[in-house]
C-alpha cells in the first residue's frame, strides 16, 4: 500500500519520542529523570474539574457549534479584553482541539504551495511540520543567544522576499523561554505592515512569566497590526489542562470563518465537556495559576543556577514558559568512554544511556548546539537530575 507524499515527509515529534522512551525505561524498572515533556506536573484545579462534572450531569454531552460554544467564546473575548485590552467578537474566535490544532488550521488557511513562512529558530517542533503539510516552505532564521534568541528587525527584513506570506512568533518561547518586550514588537511592526505579512502569534505560555515581566501580544501594538495577526492560545499550560485539549484562535473575521469551515470537515467541535471546564478556567479563580507560576519560578532559579555552575555551559535566563535551553557546544570534540561528542544530540544520548536523564536535543528545535530541559517536574527530580548531569559532565574530556 502506498502512502501519500505528505505523509512520508512528516517527521514524528521528537519531544513525544523522548518522553515515550523515558516512560518505557521507567516501566522496565529503570530510575529515569525526565526533563523532556512540556507538560505541567500539577493537577487541574478542582473548580475546573467540578465544572466538567456538572456539564456531564447537566447533559452537555452533545455537539456544539463548530467554532465552540458561545459561552466559551464570550469568556475568551473577555479574557482578551481584561488581559490585553483587545476587543474581539465571538465570531472572531475559533475553539479547537488544542493549540496545536489551532495552529494547524491557521497555517492551512493562510498559506499554499510556493509560499514562504518565516520561522525564527529555535522553534517549537510542530511549526516546521505544519508548514510542510500546507505545501509551503519554511524560511528559517537562526536567532542569536546574545539577543535571547529573539528575531531582530534586521533579521526579519533580510528573510523577506516576494514569496513571504507569514511570520510565526512565539512569546514566551518554547524552547528558550524568551519573552518579547513591547519595544521589540513595535520594532517589527512597520516591517510587517509594509510587506503585508500575516503574523501567527503563539501565546500559550502567556501566564507563565517571571521577574516582573509583562506579556505583550503583538496584536495589541496597534489596530492595523491586529488586522495582520492571528493569536493562538490555550488552557493547556496555564491551567494544567493538557489532556482536556482546548486551544483557541482570535483572528480577523475572514480568517476565523475560513478556519471554522476547515474544522467543520475535520474534527467538528472540540469536546463539549472540556469547553465547559474551560469557561470555568478562564472565568474562575486564578489563584491556582499564581501558585503554579511561583513554583515554576523557584524551580527555574535552582535549575539555572545548577546549569551555569557546570563548566562550559551557557544559558539565557528565560523570562517565561518552563524550559531552559543551555548551549553545550564547548563539549563538542570531547569524548566520554570513547564516544565522541559532535553535537548536542550526542551529549543528550550519553546522558540518557549513561545516567538515565532524558531531555530533548536542540536539533528538534533547529539548533543542535543546545538541548531543552523542562522544569515542569518536581524539585526532587530536578535536584536528582542535576546531580547526575553535573557528575557526568565533569568527567568529559
């Protein structure tokens, strides 16, 4: 049986593969410290669970409108108004089966074969594959550690050509944790408007932010830039609701309508029960979010301090999300037990095989000088994993 060309060109998610391997090792009795998966280790807050139970008993178990219930879309509009001062109508909101699905829908309706999408690297792994699935090409821009891995106006201008249609921004960033400031986003504005680009702004980590920084959506910079922007968000990371599978998009009405039409022929509506729970998440008590973020910041501080104490390791200080993206190229050309380290992938393999520490090689994100560690794990696991890494890396010569 022959597979389609698009099926053959797609690579499986490296983050999921690493997580699966670590779980398989754990199942076989091996003590693995997993820094791979980007998933909160907290449970969904009780009031959100209770809303889901009430929805079940209340009979909210049928189809909903394809783009989501009016209650949820209104709650999302209110969230944008309160958090970013943005005015959206429910007709501009499309609720999907997770932010990954929202991104897929957006890219599918915005680009076609022959178009180019500017993709700053390091990038989240699924962006590249979804661009391929739309028949477009990724114009990868290698950002610099000195700029906290954020694209500069000069880099953006140099990447634009007649085929450029779309720019993907992610703030706070997965994998680097970088947060774009208002000034940095304003510096990109005139370029975006001048070249009539559309921006997909992935903001799923907007609430997970540290050091007194403030999340700024590029759609809030100006009314004309808002008309060029598709905002992607979700309840997954903020409310520890990854398994509930609710993402959403805010976009100009024509784009939202096209996305809803596409979704009507793929998944139809997202789960009705999860939508009811998401209304409670967005509209209810936000104290659990504050508590989670405080704990993430404590873990970040500890892990960053331990990483920077390892000779030769450099790492930017992430302003958001729950990842660190250390640069380990000072170890390239060295060996451990006869194994030559030529890239971060080689070092990640040694860490998994020798000391059972699982993390994701940076090549998955377009930068094989680094690897990604998630601190969405317990402090005990972080301490154990950092002890193991420190001891091994001191033996590399």
